[in-house]
C-alpha cells in the first residue's frame, strides 16, 4: 500500500486544531499537539469496537498506525452485540470508534445520542447514497443483496423478480436464509423502509411458511451448492470470496441480481462513527477520515473482503459489478430500524 501524501498529515493537524477550540477533549495529546502533522498523534491510542471483518479492519488499523503513530486496539464482535454494548456503557464506554457491518446498528447507537458529528471533510469524501442524512456517522463500505441459486435445481426463468415474490407458495421449500444474523435483518430493514410495517409483517409470516433456516450466509450458500435447496438470499461477497479461492462452496451455483430498485437489490452500508465520549476525538476523526479516503478505500479495492468501496471515487474490485449497475433502492441509512425489525421477525416466529 502506498504511503499517504503529505496533505493527509496536514489534514490530521487541521482536525486537531479545530477540536482544540471546540471539544471538551482538548486536553488530550491528540488535540493539543499543534501543527506538526502526523507526528502530533504520537503516543495516542484508539479503541475501536469492530463488527466489520477482522482482517479488513486490521489492515486499516495497521496502515493508519504506520501513517500517524496512533496505536489502534480492536475489540471484535457482532453488529448487535457491540451496538448494544455501547448503549449499555453510555458515556463510560472505552470505545473511540464504532465500525459496523450493517447500518441498523449504527442507527441504534445514533438514536441513543452517543455519536459525535463526523467532520465535514470526511463526509465530503462519501456520496449521499452511502451516508446518513444526519451526519452522525458515515458509510465506509457496502455489500449487495443477491440470490445464490443452483441451476441444476431451478432455472433462471423461475427465479424471483422481486424479494416479495418469495412469499408466493410456489417457493415453498425452495429458498433459504439466515434470519438470526444482522445481514438478513438489514435486508428486512430495507423492506420495512420501502413497504412499511404491515407489508413487512405479511411477508415475514409467509417467509416462515416457505423458507428453510440456516445459521450464517456461508452456510446458506453451502446448502445451495450441495443441492440441499434451490436458492438462498445472502450478501454478494460470500460468493466472490469462495470463487476467488477453491470454489468448493460455490462451484455449483450462480448469482441472480434482482435490480429494479427492489428491496431484494438492497445495498447495505457498513458504517463508521466516532463516540461522543471519546477522549481522543481528533485521532478518532482522523481514523474515520483515513478509512473513507483513497488509501483506506483502496484496501477494499485490492483486498480479499470483496466488499464495495463507497468513497473517494475508488472503483470496486474488478471482479464485482459496479454499484450503479445493481439498481439498488435509495434508502437513507439512518432510517433503518433494527428494533422494529427484530420485533416483527419475532412476531412472525422467525426469531
């Protein structure tokens, strides 16, 4: 990975100076070090509550440390686990930054009033479609909803044209998902945002009658590949990761993109936010800015996670279709409601 240009070091210093004038954390080394560039963060450490892929976030952390001298400690867990932990800890949380795979957990923390506003320069790096309108956190990556299918069990003509089609009795016993995971719950949150409470509950009730539950997207894909079930609803990167390797869990499968701004074309935004309680505001803001900058997004482009870059005009891995070609619905990530989704899924007997 190329080292960051000198302008990034200057940006870090500018962030530090700005926060010196307006933040209660201005007595920390990161906020008072002055205009000496990246070296001004020497001796600073950050704690990141990380629900993103561990290898990806470790790459981000290692490169950020090289460029700034900031030590980054990751506490890894799931979206809901870490989001709820931050809420339980409140202002006493040791977390400086929260990274989540799916945006409903970011909204959960935001609605609890625990995020600081993201610096304007960072938000400027991210297109409107991939950040919340509130500016309290920002998109850092994305993943697409796809249908993985086994062409020996179902023809292309028989595939659903909409996510809502899977409520039809003709798909009974023919599809799978992982309802207990944050990934699928984020997809349901998009359905809720697009179609409303009653339509979502009706769909989930039909889902309960029609589908087969597996634990985890990779397990869904394996079941489709093994011929246990014709199709499954997952995120795209599971398939692309396996295809880039041995193909042992995806060799007998293909991907179907629903498109047409349907909830089944939902692109889930992974988020990054700075905790208002952080005593290292300047360094925490700089970390989120680094992730959404060209160097951080470049790690997505060239790495092994096969997630989509969403910022700084960085193109995706060449193996992936472009984000524009997915024809995803336009949904403000801050409106996705994890609490209502789990309530509805519980009511439908899925959780």
